[in-house]
């Protein structure tokens, strides 16, 4: 079938309207992380290392909770367009129970991991400073999961602006509290790295409070809370939510874990390789922010078309996502190549690090297309609630292929950090192929109008 822009104009517009606030929310969160590093970094290398180390360990379990919360979005999206408000009220009530319990469990697990922090090969002084910061971050999991429940619920309704406003306001509060707690201004004691953790904890509590207050004062949303009934809290509803959320969580943990392990492998090569790797990964993560918004919007749009029983709407929503991902990946790939020798200079003047990083940007440009395609496919399949297959793909593409290939190329073929990144390219290519193939198979199975 030939491509005509007019056939997809409305789908591009709808995607960007939903995606815009999500993108801004992620940019805001990244800005706060950058502010944390800059403000703590003024105290010296040890506090900065502590925040970096504590944040990395916290992220391991945090991403598990984040993935779980994403399970409610396609379920709510499908019922929303059908006008089944009672069903969505039931989903929200059960999600709050699951996510709050999960937040408390993750917090408990993170506290239980504290003794392990001293056994991860880090300098003892870094760990000593990291523990208070890490504790505050762990305590923030419960309010964060409350916020995530309402945020993902709203995304299912197609409303992404409210969460954006809440995140932006609380990010500003976070930076202000950093100033007070880290340095000891306004009569507060100087807490250093721990102050950054306390600021994050307070801002995340505020995020939960603000979004709950918004629900209570908005009639169109309050009805979902007014429909609360104790009998609605039931295992069958929880199983439905977990049936979608757990596979999404597992897929995210597997993918994130493999990238974390790849970073460990790069550390075996040397400090220069690790520095170059960190520079390239930082820029790629920033560049990926827009794609996160587009893919999240795709999940919402596909779930809405599933609710309408509109097969052509599903196809066009999916194709529009692929089109946008492809164009974006090609533009970013060209920028990576064109600026490969310039971007690293913003981070370091070390010529060896700059030379290695420039090579990594070329490799990144090569796999950017596959990365965008596999990520777009994930968003589509989540909208179809076909998420178990994505876990199997993550195991095959990342655990069984990415890591071994990257290790072999890096240490057996002696390609160093370039080999690790070529492993990324191989794993992402396999994931892109398998996930796109799955989407096409699911479309052939759909018996919709």
C-alpha cells in the first residue's frame, strides 16, 4: 500500500499532543538529576560519587515498580473509549492497593540491600556518604507508586498534561530544597549528599498529594474515586493488572539490567573506555527522551482503537509510530556522526576519551534505527496488551545474544568498548526484528472491523 501523508496527518498530530507533556516531564526529571549532580558536585568528588552510586543501586528496583505501574494504561485506555467508567474505577482501586504494597516491598528490599552496598567494590567513604541518600530515596518509593498509579491511569484516558504540571512544579520544589538541605541555608543543617535525598523524598510525597488533590477536585475524575466499593478489591482484578504490568516490568528490568552489566564490562577495559561509554550513553539517553513520549502515546492510541474495535485505526496508529521513530532515528543518527568529535568535548578535554567516544557515536548512529524500531514495537504491543512475548524477546535478544556477543567482541576479538557497543547493535537488531514480526502476526489475528 502506497504512503500518503494525508492518511496519517491526524495520527501524527494526536500522537504528538499526547507525547508532548510526557517528553517535557522526562526532560524535567533529567534536569533535576543534572541539578543534583551539579549542586552536590560543588561539595567535592566524594559526595558526587555517593549520589551517583546510591542512585544507580536505587534504580535497579525502582524500574521494577515503574514497569509494573505501566500495566494499567492500556487496560484503562480500552475501557475509556467504550464508556466503561465503572471498570476503570475498579482498575484504579485495585492498582492503588497493588502499587502501594509494591512500593512498600521495594522500600523494604532496598533497605535490606544496604549491607550489600559495602560489598560492591566501592570505596568505604563513598558508601558511607551514599547510605543516608539511598535511605531517603528508598522511602520515596511508596509515594512515587501512588503518583504512578494516577499518572498511568490518566495516560490511559489520554490525559498527559496533569502529570506534566505536577512533575514540573515538584521538580522546581526539589531544586529549591536541594539548596536548603545540601548547603544548610535557611536555618537548616548542611546535610550534603543526604540533603539531595531528603529533597527528592519530600518532592515525591508532594507529587502524590498534588495528583490526589487534583482527582478529588475534578468532577470528571472524582467519579472514579466515588465509585469505590470494598467488594471491588478482588484477586481477579489484581490478576488482570498484574498480567499486563508484570511482563512490562520484567522486560524493562531485563533490558536495563543488561545495559548495566555492559557498563560493568566496559569498566574491566579501563577508565578511559568507561568515561567514553558514560559520555555516549548520557547523550543517547537524552536523545531518547522524545521517543519515550512518542511510544507512550502510541500505547494509549492503540489501546483506544482496540476499545473501539477499529483494526484500521490500530494499523494507522502503529504505522504512524513507526514513521515518527524512523525519521527521528535517522535525524539523530546523522547528528551523532556529524557531532561525534564535538559532543565529547563538553564533558572532557582528554583526547583519548574523546577519540573513543567519537567511535561510539558512530556505532550508535548505526543501531539507532533498530533501537527506535524495537521501542516503537514495544509501545504498540503494550497497547494490544500482548506483553508476555516481549519478555521472551528481552531474554533472547539481550541476555542470550547482546551480552555474549558484546563480551566476545570486546575481549576475545579484542575490540574493546567498541565490541560491547556492537553487542548492543546485534541485540537491538534482533529485538527489532522479533517485535515487529510479532506485531504483524497479531494484526493478522485481529478479527475487528
